[in-house]
C-alpha cells in the first residue's frame, strides 16, 4: 500500500533547497560573484551529527536575515581570526564576503565549497531584493 503524501506544487528553484538542511552550501551561492553578509552571531553546539560522523563543539555563523548557517571549519576560523581577532565575540556585526571555491579537496575528492574572502568588506549600499525568487536564499 502506498504511503500517503501531502500534495505539493511544481518547484523550479535551486535543487540544493530540496534538502532539509540548516547549513549553507556552495550550491546556494551564485558561482560567479561574492555574496556580502553580516554576521549576526557565532553559535557553538555540543555536538552535530553529519551522516555517519558526529562533531563535538561544532561552530557556525548565523547571518542577519538568512536562514542557513555556515558551518565553521579550520579555514573559516583562521580567516575570521585574521580579519577580526581570535575572539568570536568580535566577529558579531562584521561584514564578510562569501564565495564559491570550485577547487577544494575534501575527503580525497575535489568539490566546490563556501569560503570567506580573506579581506575586510564594507556594508553594501541599498540593494533591491530579487523579486519572486524566495528559492535563492543568499541573494540580496
């Protein structure tokens, strides 16, 4: 007997948003330009489970007005520390430029990954939001 499913509607947006995930990934950013965002806060969780791996003391960045969080790896932490200091409290309210690096080695595979540009950025001027595209979470 077939499982009863909720009715849905046609979806034409980013395939990456069809996954139920709180995490920002490279498929959610435009590949051809930087995305400037403001750090709302740094979050530290006791543990986070990723597929078959559990990470303890896992950190992430929450951005102003954005639902997806950026998981903090060693590279991200090094860039943030160089830009704003080693204390996470000093990162709050700062603006960063996110970009897609298509050439990252991860677990023996070449993948695209979100990176933080290692330079200070100014807050963007007033930008009109993309109309009728709620499926693009990190557009202005």
